């Protein structure tokens, strides 16, 4: 009996990974997996993704076009640095990453100071974007070294007289009051400092025009998202869903034979709205197979089944990423 032809055989595979933080950016991961797929005889479309943390700027500029610009700002400890922001091709919308000015990557591990670290540099980047012609600013808030409730950023905006329309792309749903206990330790806070930070945020909340306490997503970047929401009327949105919509993921997904995604660590955060979790959910709802290539798989079998992944492959080097793509080409 002759098998019926597969109408999807010639359809491309969509390669849509997030970054492997500290190792590969999303574009590098996508390129390596796509090389493997092509060497195995498959067409591949590269579509890097992000969740509102580091890498969001590159993904949005890659999808929409735009111009990278630089500004002199302060790092979390007040030192002068040069940081990048982007003006998208529409000439009105800017993209600012909090991590570019106020990120953990700006301070050595032994320098981390969750009490003193300030978001002032992020406010200076937003002000620079306004001065550069932007009327709306997308603020990606993941990866900060700060827990100041956005006080530094708000001071910088006040001093610059800047009043932009802000949309904050949130990488977690943590509310304001939980930011110190959930994220403080990785920013250098011991238990006593966590308690001090909680008291400080409580005081800031009481003094704010509207109270961010208990509001989902107000705890991102140590309360930067909540500070911008409470004082500047910022709109808070889930970063992963925003980015996938902005880059046209759903349209590309439905035209693909299957999707390959990935990130540095497949863990419980993936299930809580991170980019790969959001992507896998959309694939499941659309009936499109989804496979993951990850640096480390930390999910149990039941958790992995919740994502409905067709396969999970661990790959920690460019060669392993390419080999994973070559293996998936046989599907």
C-alpha cells in the first residue's frame, strides 16, 4: 500500500528559543539549532523570543527594525556607564531594558548590595529615550540588581521632567511585597536585609498615589514595575505574551511543521509564564507539536507533560545545539 503524501513535509520548522542566560543569546541558540535542522534536510525559520528580561530589546528590534542608541547613565551602585536603548522603526516607540543600566550583570558578585542598588540608571535611560524622540517606552524589567521600589528611576524621571507613556514588560507575576524574599537573596540580601527591604517597600507603598501591594507583576525588578505603575500610571503586561504577539509568533507557528524552543533551564519558572511556557501553551492549544532544546532539564515527568512537549534534549554547547537540530530533522 502506498502511503499518502505528507502535506506538511515541506513546511519549515520554526526555531523559537529564549536565551541561555550567561551562555548564548536567543539568536545564537536559534542559529545553531537551525544549522542542525538544515544539515538534516529541513527548512528552518529562526524566530528568537524573550520574556521581558534580558534580550527583549534585541528580539523586538530584530522583528520590527530600529536603531540602537546609547546614553551615559548610572549603574546600580552609582558609577557612570554607557548603556544602550532602541528606537523602533516607527520612530515613536523606544525599548529600554532595566538590565542594561540596573542589571545584576553590572555588578560583580562580591559587590552585590540589595539595599543600596538603585534603578536610577533605568530612569535615565527612559529619559534619554524621551529626549531622543520617543513618545512611548517599553520597559523590559527582568534581571535587575535592585530592590528600591523604582525610587531611583522615579527620581531620575522627575529631574528630567519626562512623562512618557510606559508599558512595562514583566517577566514574573510576583507582587510588590514579595519581591525582597523571592529575589533579594540572589541580589546579595541576607535574611536581616530582606526584612529591611520589606519594611522599605511597605513604607513606599503607603506613600504612593496608589498602593501596589498585592497587585500581580508589581514586584518585578525589586518593585521597579510597581513604582512605575503606582506613580506614573505604567501599564503592566506579561512580557512573554507581549513579545510573542509583537513578533507574530502565532502566524509563524501555524505555518510550521513543528516548533523547536529552548532556554537555559527548564524548571518551575517555565511553568509560571516564562517565554518557553507561554510558547508551549500556544502550541498545545493550536495542535502544533513542540520540542525543547535546553541547557538543563529540571522538570519532572508530570511537569513536562503539563507543557505537552514532544521531546526535551539537553545541549550546553553550540555543537550540541546543532546536533540536537540534526536529530530533530528526522521527525
